[in-house]
């Protein structure tokens, strides 16, 4: 009996050793560890990711046939357990600039391979950020060549994806939704609250993604994973310091960044700090004269004065400053648990909304002041992950988060002594429980529940700029509470050897209550409530016709539930009309079809194409309405027509995306990204207009060289022309934004910039980046932007890491 027990004990130890065997993944060219390499078991479909030191616990059991090791930028390897033992569990991957498959971590919820995903996904790494050195997270997104960025001022960046923008796109930070209850249909700049230096990886998921992300994920999802501290396998603790100093000449940028990480066996931390200061932005010397504003408004001797600028290429006022702080603490109480706390803080100075400073009335500037107040964002995020094979799940992730958003608008008409100050604060709470279960047929099941609660507090003040005294003014929004409760299930299922199916369904219940202050607006109501649900689903197929070619198709629905901004339009009343809340307001629904293919020709060429069509129904617009059976009511002594926001409009968007990467001899690579979209939308008046958020054709092409210590890229960024008749009707009258055509009508001219950038590894610990952007000094303004892009810009950055 004792002999049997001894043998059984040995077997148990052997099995546990199999589970706990550590795999190491290295770059065969440099010998350096590869972080975030994906390891998948062919038998159990379980996966693992390597840490900073290129190590991971093997996700296989004794039944495993082989494992697959993949990492972005490297050729994959398929190895049996016997082969792994023969190489001492050290896998060396060959670098490859053209790789069909990428590792995708969908909002930190679960890890997948891009060749199993039936929709287009684009990824950016921290190495991409260090090479391009974007000033903001919005500029970082623009480096994809597939996300169009609109700016109304230097301190801005409103992404446009597949004809949608603002509250029809969703931001996810470490798996937590950033969208809040006052995300509006007008341009948003919340993305600049993120620190580009603190972003570890970025993914753009194109098309509707409401199954996992809920409301607002209609045009796409921008997924940001911030710096995550990793554990150290050895007993000795490890420290890592990374710092950057950067200067850009076009706006006299001064940026300093430092992040420090600590890695232990059970504890790990990451601390990040970035401080940036930008002067007013100088635009190029060659381009439309209509973009010049050779004056600014200054308060001199108690009066507003229009002052001529010394340099008409300067865009005054546009400068601002920003600080970002991030702190993460990670703790592993046992082999199956991983706990992480994250703190994010971002704060900007006041900054001028440049397009409003460019607006004219009766031959004079419309405003004496128009500034956004400090934009503040704070997030506290607690996450717990438990990995243990159970009947119902193999992994469970629990995320609890609180975010506080602070923003304000400060405006004053020219020669008016009253400054209007409107301040908003939103406290957003969220709880997510996400489960994943790997099935015996190599498939997977993902499911979860979510609760989001937003509390909106809005205040208005009218300030006398001569005396400094303030009185209460009308607030922008009613005091409101917004709830969203949801459950979803999604599955990934192989069909034979060549086809993978993904599908899912989500039910969302949302509740909005608003309390209206009738002190300034004598409405015949004081509160309103919306309580409805939304059901969405998707199904997609990926067909791998060979080792280097795959085809995908995806049919998906998405929704956007009414938020406080929709309800808050009660304050947008006009003479003779009053807008009242509509408790029967329901979600907008989007229906999308995408077809795409990814092909790799030999080992040197990768080609990706996608075509899509999206129909948005029940879009929220303002239309005539009845209140208590009356189409008009007495309001402020005037008989006024009753209106309300209603689900009464539609939008259609279609387009294509093309990308190509070619690896050439002599360490050269060529890449290009092309995007075209067109669309129509129904407006408040019922007439049809070209879609406002579908930009003209745009793209990015580059040729690069990389060898040893040097990386160089020559890149062109470009945009097609949008004629007057093709502008959205609401855009046609915006003189402060667009140039004039030969008939004196507004239009968006085509433009391009030529940019040269390179890095040189001065030493093992020192990296120098030098760039010359917009070499030909073009004066250009992206479509729908209120401020021109930088003129010729010299950039220099010095990165030190230890």
C-alpha cells in the first residue's frame, strides 16, 4: 500500500510540474525576451501571455498535443511537448515585419488571435508610440492611418471611425468604459485625458461592438491598456526606469515623462508622471489664405480690443498645459489569484476653443472669450482575476471602478461684461464580472454582467468681469442619474479545420431620471424618467482557406441609449419653440455588415481589405411634439411650438478600408493605409444631408528602414477634397472652419504632408528620436477641424531607460 501511495505521490508531483513548467520566449536576433507573446494549447485552448522577462507558465496539460507561440512582429512556431523539452523550454522567434496574425487583447477581457476575429482590428504598441512621439492620445490614434482625428482647438482630438464619432464611439481604459452620461453628439476631446506615455497597447475594433461594450459602441471601440506592472520570477526584485524629454518647434512643446516599475514575486508597481506645456500653434506658410486669422482679442484698459498679430501664421489662443499621473499596484496572493489597483489623474489648464475665436459677427469677432475650463479626469480601478478550471468558468475577472469627470465652458460675447461659466461634474461607477470557459472542442464561451451608474451635477454662473461678482445662471444639464444594467454571452466555436464562428447576444436595461430647475426656464414640468431596454446580437465567420489567407464576414447590431445630453437639449430652446423631455425616447439601433480578407503573399507581402455598410435607425433628432395633447404652450409670455427629441431619423454609412505591408530587401519596408467612406443622415427638419462625421478619403503611406541601431521612416499623410455640395448641411455655413472655393462657398481642400522621422540607439540605455514633420510647410486643416495642423515642425526626443 505504501508503495502505491509513493507512486501516486510521484504522479501528482509530475502532473503539477507539467502545469507549472515555465516557458521562455526570446528574440532569436537579439536574445532579448519577448513580452506579451501568446501561448495557446491545442488541446485545452487555454492561453498565457509572457511577462516582461519573456516568461509564462505553460497553459497545457498532459493531454496537450502541441502549443502555438505567437507574438506581433514575429513568425509563429508550433511545437510539441517533446520538442519543448529538447530545447529546454526556451523558444526563439524570428522577427518578421509582415505577419498575418496578431495578438489581440479585447479590452483586457480575454485574449484572442486576430485570425479568429470576424471584424477588422488594428493594434498599436508602446514601441509605435516611442517612435512616432505623438503629443496626445488622439495623435497616437491618428498614427494608425485608419482613425481620422478632428480638432476644434489644440487641446482636442475627436476620433471619427467609419462615419461615426463622439457618443457613437466607445473608449475603454483597462476594460472600463470611459463614456459617460454627458457624452454629446458634438465633438469630444476626452481622449486627451489619457497619457500616451502610459499606454502599453492600443486596439481599434472597427464596427459595432455593443455585445461586449454596451451602449455607444456603434462605429467602433478604442481599447487602451495602460502600463501594467509584471511579476519577477526570480527571488531578487527588479526595478526599471524609463524617462523621456521632448521638444517640438511648431508649438514650442516642452514635455517630460518618467515611469518607474518594480517587479517582485508577489508584488509589482508602476508609477508614471508626464508634464507637458504647449505654446500657441504655428501653421504652415503654403495654403489657403482663409485659414489665417491675423488678429486676437485682448482686454485693454477695461475694453475689448482687436489686436493685430505680429506673425499671422500663429493661431492665438491655442496654447495649454497638462499633467498626467498614474499609479498601479499589483499583488498575487496565490497561484490562482491576481489583484490590481490603478489610479489615474489628468488635468489641463484652460485652453481656447480656437474655432469660436475665429467666428465673426458684423465684421468683428463674435466672442471676447471662449475657453474650455480645466478638463479633469480621475479614475480609481480595482481588478481581481481568478484562474482555475471550474464547471462554469476557467477565468473570472471582476472590475470595480469610479471615475470623476470635470469640465467647464467659459464664454463672453465681445464688449459684454458678463462672463458665462458652465461647469459639469460626472461621477461614474461601474462593476463588471466577466467569465471565460474553454470548451473541449477548442471553442470558448465568454459571458458576463455589468452595472454602470452615472451621477451628473451641472452648475451655471454669470460673472461680472469688472466687479468679479457672480450670480447663479442657467445650468447646461439637469441634475440626473443614469443607470445601465446588462448581461451578455458570446461564443467562439471552430467548425471543422478551416472555419471559426463567433456569435453573441446582450440585453441592456437603462434608466435615466432628470430633475429640472425651473428658476431660469419656466417649463411646465420638473422631472422626467426614461426606462427601457435594448437587445443586440452578432454572428461572424472566419474562413482560413490556407496558411496565408483568410476571409471574414460579420453581421452585427449595436445601440446607443438616451443619455443626459439627449435629455438636456431642453435648454436649447429658440424663440417660438420650447423643447420638452420625451419619456418614451428609446435607443438608436445600428445594423452592420462587414466582409473582409487578409492575405499574405509569400513571406514579404500582407494585404488586408474590408468593406462595410451600416444603417442607423431611430436616430435621435428634434421634431414637433405634443405635451398633454397640446402642440403649443404659453412659455415666457409667448405661445411656443412644443418640440422634443424623438427617435425619428436614420443614417447610412458605407465604405472600404485597404492596407498593405511589403517587406523589401536591404531592410526596407513599405506600408499604406487607405480609407474611404460616404454616408447620409436625416436632420431635425426631415431633410437628408451628407453625413457630418464621414470624412473625405484619407490615408497614410510610408517607406521605412530598420537595421541594427537605426530606424528611419519617410511618411506621407493625406486627405481628399470635400466640395461644398458634399458637406453636411450644418457644415456649409461654418465660415470659421472652412476655406472658400471659386464661388465663395465653404469647402474642405485636399492636403498632404511629407514627414521624416528616425531613431538611433545611442547606447543600450539611450534612444534618440529626431523628426522633421510637414517638410514642405503646408497650411492645411483636416476636414471639420477648427484649427490648422502644425506647419514645419522639428521634433527631438531623448529616451533613457534602465
